[in-house]
C-alpha cells in the first residue's frame, strides 16, 4: 500500500478536491431544530491535511457524506452545522454550498482564490454517489486540479466521491493522493496485515461472531493469540459445550465457532468468568460467576476479573496488539468494567513499548470514553474500513490512489 500523499504533489495555486470524513454526531435529527455538531473529533482529525494544503496556497473543495439520508429532502443531514464547526476549527471562513455538483457549484468554484474553502452539500443527497455514477464522477473531476482522499472511514466504499472521481481525474491527467490521516491509517493497519512484529495478539469483542469470521480466519494466518470477549464469546463458549443461560448466542454461527476452535483451539483465549444479570438493563443486579456456572435464567453481559487477569498475562510481552470490539455491554456503566480495564491494560502496554492499534467503531468509542485515546499507538477512524483491511480485503478508495 505504497501510495502517494499530499507531500508528493504541487498544489500551489491549484483547486484541490478533498474527500473528508465529516460524518459527525449531531444534536438532533429533527430538521426543524437548530442542529449543531456535538463531537468534532473527525473534523479535528482532518485538520493536518487541510492546514498543509492551505499553507501551500491551495483552494479547497471539500466533500463528505453525513448520516444515511434517503433523499435530499432529509435536511437534518445537511452539511450546514458541519461548515460552522469546520470554520471554528480552521479559524477561517468556510463557504457551504447547497449542492454537490451543478451550475451554482461550478460558478462558486470558478471564483475561488488560494486559501478559500468550500464545503459541498452532503454527497449522499445525490443519488449517483452510492451508485458510483460516472457522470457525477466526471462533474466532480471537472471542478478540480487534484484529488486528495483523507476519509479512511469511507475507503471500503466504491462510491463516486471515493473511487469514481479518481478515475475521472486520472483520465484528465490530474493526481489522486492520500491525505495525512489516510496515510497514518494505511501505515498503522498495514503493519498488522503485511509484516506484524511478534508476539502479535488480537482481541476480538462485540456482539456478533458472524461479522468477524473472515477477520478471524485472516488473523489466524498471522496472530499468535486471539482473545475473545463480548457477546461473541458466548457463541464460542456454547460451541465448547458450556451452558450459557439466556446469554446472546448466534445459533447460525455455532458451526463456524466450532470450526475455528477445531482449527486453532490453542490460540483462542476465552473468558474464565463473566458478569451475569437476569435481564438486559442498565440497573440489572450483577453477579460474577465462572463460565462453568452460568445460571439458566441469567445472561453474560461482561467479562469477569479472572478473565481480565488471564488476558493481562497473555498480553505481557506482546509487540503488537489489535483490539476490535468491546468486552461487554459498555454502554451500561455496571457492565463496562471489562472494557474499561482492558483499555487501561493496553495503555500500560504502550508505555512499555507495545504497539496497540484500536480498530475503530465501538472500541474507539470505549477508549475515548475512558480518556485513553492519546495513550494508544493508533486509534482508527474507520470501523468497517479497518475490519475489511484487517480481513485482507482491497479497499477501493485506497486502491484507486496513485502509487509511489
């Protein structure tokens, strides 16, 4: 994944189309409300690339999707509040346009000067975005001299703003390169895929094993151990013959769990004890029991202290750790201990020289909630994209970019 970046091209006086990931949390989904951005983490993550380009006298045309609008009538997903938050972050004016392409966009872009910043309307308001429509791709390419993709979280989608536009820009002789955030993601996750240092330990959590079967198959080619927690551990435990009460189990995935255990049982590390409750509620009474003694009327909602101690022992001396998925129902404080304490353990490993990569999604949220984001080697901004990259898949948004 040796791709050119913004430092490999001359942008002085050029108009640069930057695909950013501004799919940020909003204060409301009611279009009648005054909607504001409630967390600007993804905006802040884009600033190094945007600032660099502006310092090199480029004019910036930014595009991103926001939420899952069905049509352009879903105005609660308009980019207007994002433009305000971005202007605050950049400390310069940001002109937000009401279309992705069209006569008004062409006119506004034609008037741009170096240092100007335009934010186009939500790319998913246009039906051609998710269809990777060639006409839309060509309209976007016509606006710009160069293309920069800094939206790793969308790199697994072959959409018009991530893949189609690259082909259109290349056809007219323009460069298509990675931004600094994309470069950082490729470098961090690429290490785990291409040439991981050993011992290499993967930690898998979350609710479903079915979402991560391909990932675990691929990890077994390289990882020395796979620690399993969260809801998916229940399916593995049942596959081993344990009674797991009313715990979440993917019955359809039991054959796959058995196959994985038969293939590499010595490399899977499963919970020794779990925190159980009679119902899935934040205030449900919690009890810690051995995995051999889960009551018939109780469900496992977190890993227990013995499991944490065992996981910590296995993690000692690791040179690389990848973590994807929480250890329990971390949204409920009572069942967040396993996830939070694991985050603390991993932060301690980083202090000792271990590379710890958090694979986006709920794991990234848990680490952020614990105030430990800055303590990790790398926290991915793309849940689905990081999973697919670790599965060994080619991401179209990365593959399309210029090679060095």
